[in-house]
């Protein structure tokens, strides 16, 4: 029998980027309760850049993330409340606070070639008894065998599964398949995949990951997320159902939840507009989008030019503070 595909919903984490981190306790409660009713096994919530991300660099949250975690925890009866932690942004103390607020799982995220910085955070999560995931970001920036070696490190630290993120929405289906297969062959734990829709390939890439052996797939209601958004969970549920792949999700329930609880909160449609398309084309971290728009407005530049430069410089998550500097340099060069 084919193994069940586990869907990880990140509406309340990656989706936070798209609403400028403005979720309230009431909104979080409604969405978390709905996802739990729809049998979503892992429900991720934190600032878009993970625990401790609320800052001048990454954007301040409207409400304290620990209050949001407590609100969500009250609603989740069957699934696991999950948080994202990027070492260097979030700390082990943040993780302990999240655990005390009801978080049962954590995904420890690093740049694709920097898995070694996750060791103490993964080990701390294991000591707390949390489900622990090694999360490799910007996987388009390394070849499959390099990624496999980084995944083996996270496995050795105690990760329960390895998640590969196409953080820029740059990969094509064959690129996704190659990376998933390489990691699957290198580790003895499951592999997952996180897509961005900047080239309109999130569903196709998620299917490529499943066909290559991934057992965890990230998605969000209405595709809410950084850049052009993520794999749209209600669409993914329907597509996998058509293919006869078991997810256990309530297909109709997800559609209703997206329409009633998420769509009214959206500040802009999650479409592949020019800015999002350029993120994918240039290989730029998806959460840079709104920062790029702000910089382009400040210096009267075409945001596409900024993104080409960021891609050329291979800038990664955590360098948001450099976007204004790069925009300033482009303005100077233009006279």
C-alpha cells in the first residue's frame, strides 16, 4: 500500500509575509480550528521568518507570537502545532517558550549549505520531546549531492524528517525530483518539500516531489505566502484526490475555510505578477518581495532591476537589511 502523504499547512507562518505579519488571536483561532477539523496533521505558526522574527529587519508582528501560539493551541485537538526556527534569528529560549505555549513540533531552518548551525537547536527540540524537522532553504543554490550531504548532517543531529524548500520558486519539476531523490537515497528518514509559486509551478513541483518519494508536502490556504505564495492546499488536496493519493484531508472543508477565513484577510491576490515572476526567474528569496517594493518606491527604481541584482549577488534569507543598500547602489550607478 502506498504510504500516506502528510500535508503541512503553513498559512499562519509563510502566509504571515503576505499580510505583513498582522494576524490576530481571533484570526489565528479560526484558521487553526478549521485546519484541525480538516485533518491537517501539522499546522505551522510563527512570524514569517520564524520564532524571534518580529524585528525592524524582518518586519514587526502586530501581535506577540507567543500569544498567537496560545490561541492556536487551544483550537488544535488532533494535529500538531508547529513552529519554524532559524538559528541566528530564533533562540533555544524562544523554542522553550513556544513549547510551553503548546507547540509540539519545530522545523529548524538553515541555508542549504549550512546545516551544521542547526545541531544544538535540533538536539534541544529532541530533549523537549518535540517532533523535529531539518529544513534546508534555497535549495536551488546547491547541487543534489551537496544537499544530500547537508541532509545527512541534520539526520545525525536527530531530525525526524528533512524538508527541502524552493524558497525562491526557481526550480523546475525535474530539478525538484533530482533533489528529492538524492536526499531520499542518502537518509533513512522521510523527505518533504516546500514550494513557492513564483514561476506558477508550485503544484507541479509538489507533484514532482511526491512522485520522487517525498512524504511531506507544504501548502497554504489560498496559496497565501511570500512572493506569489505557496502550493495552494485546497488545490493540492483535490489534485492528489484525483490521483488516488491518500492525504486524509477534508477537501470541501479546506475550500470553505479558504473562502471564508483566509480570502477576506488577503491584502493582495496571490498571483504571479511581475514582481513574483522576477523572484523565481532571478532566484531571489520569496520573502524579499515586499522589501524590494519598498526599496523601489524609496529610490524610484524598477523592482525588477533590484531583484536581478539580488539574484546576481546570491543573497539569501537574513540579508533583508541589504536590500535598501543594493537599491541605493543601483540608484547611484544610474546617476
